[in-house]
C-alpha cells in the first residue's frame, strides 16, 4: 500500500508538467487579435538559357546486323557533329536503342519478316540557346532523321524560384496591410507561412523561322521569356 500511494503521488505531481509540455508543442494560444489568411502568387521572368533536343537515327536493312551497322555508322557522324558544334560529352545522353523486325501481313497467312529496323536516340542539352538552330541543321545533315524539341528551360531554376517566393511574401504582406488599414487594425506579425506550389511552365513551341540567304536556309530559334511563379499561404495576426 505504501508503494502504491507513492506511485500515485508521483503521477499526480507529473500531470502539470505534462500539460505544460503539451501546450508548448501545440504552439502559443492567441488570446487577443484577429487572424488573416492571405494567398499570394509571386512571379519573376527569365530568358531560357538551356535547350534540350531529342535526336534519333532510324535505319532499315534486310538483316538485323546490317540495320545495326548502318545505324551505328550514322549515329557516329551525328555524335561527331555535336562535338564540332561545341556540345560537351556530359550534355549528351543515350535515351533508347532498339531493334525491331518488320513484318508483311497477309490474309490467312502467318506474318513474314521482311527486314529489321534499328533506332538510336540521344538527349542533347545546349547551354547556348541561340545556337540551337545551327545544331539542329548539323544533326539533320549528318543523318539524324528523328528530331523532338527543342524544349527550353533554365539551367539554375532554384534562383528564379527563390525570387518568385520573395515576391510572393512581399505581395502577401502588402495585401495584409491593405486589409488591416481597411479594418482599422495593424499587422502585428506573421503567424504561419506555407507554400502551395511553384511552377516553371514550358513556353509555347518556339517560332521556327527560315532566314533567306544565298546558301541553304538555316533554322532559327526564338527563346522568348519564361514565367516562374510561386504561391504561398501566409497567416497574419492583426491587432
């Protein structure tokens, strides 16, 4: 009985401490003031400085070995053209390599293999967007017969996103000041901040223009500008 009594006394003594700790975890309780929730979108504008192009070589031959050999020879010329254009090895990555039989289909007869098709695709990044058109022309000249892109983006998106986030907080505070003034209050402080999301939308398909020159026309790429946005939820305390 003495041991049980001592245990009960110790547990009772610990209850106030546990209650205080629980209150600290939940955060301060606001006893006076008005809460205001603001959703604001920040924005910044950047000119794309990174282009990505998927280039492929597709070859067909009567045998699998011939299709692969012809494909390898043509892709070797494509890779050499990329090097001559100043593209670094780290910016060229093999995407897919495939070899597929080609069939002839007839009615009520099994399909017959008529040859083989080999495909090799690489993903290429250009850090000089202005030269994208020149590189595209070089790729096609050296045998690339599948081209997707360019897709334009930013080499360092984090810096642009941080600018958009800073702008979003500034817009949220300005709106809070407006509401507080209209209500005859003042902004005491920020209670909480949350980020709803950020976006770096891809710009529309770049405009492809043909420059009229004495030699063969060259492809030109218009980089344009790209909007970078960030949305924040900010809770203010007004008094």
